[in-house]
C-alpha cells in the first residue's frame, strides 16, 4: 500500500544549545522543520539586545557543520569585540544615511505664484456664478458648448 504525504509523520529536529540561546527563530516552525534538520543556519537571526553575558560558553565545534561553525564564530567574535570596545548592542542601520540634505530640502523662495499658475486665470468656466441656466432640468453633462462641437 502506498502511503500519502498527508499520513506521514513530519520530520523535525531541535536546534543545538548554542543556537537556541542566541537565535530569534529558535524553536519556531522554520527552525525545527528546516534549519535544525539541515544544520545550515539558513533561518538564523540574532536575537535583539543580545549581550556577551547572555550567551553561553563558546560551543565545542567538532560536531558542527561548516555553516554552524561560521555562524557561531561570527556571533561570538562580534559580541566579544563589542564588549571590549564598550558597545553592548550597536543598532543595525537599515539604510545608509544621506548626509547632504541641503540640496534636496531647500525650496527656492523666489518662485512666483503667477509663473506656476500661468494658465489658471484664462481658464474658461461653463457658467459664471451669477448666471442661471435656461432649463433647470438639464444636467451639467448634457450642456453642449460651441467649443465641443
């Protein structure tokens, strides 16, 4: 009898201790069903506000994959360097700051309104405000002007 995918038990694995204590995705669905099984740190995201005192001792690397070694060394090294420099948690910039804002934020003060609205005063209106229509039952869209013909 052929088994269907719906009847099979899902495969999952628990993350290693070092990863579970510093990864934001530890023990969530993407972790236990993909990242921890492949052991490739593909869903690794560092926990926010993580300090050197919060992470466990540096792990034993003999049973780690290449990606796990790289991730663990990178995180631990960055936390040690930050601690030695006196920076506990440096915010990650989401975009590069633009320092020269003088050109883009200043609006020229000598722009005249007449130059912007050059054709506004000559615009034609259908009826002046004081004039009334001959037939009040005619809707505005039914009015035919001589310029439309």
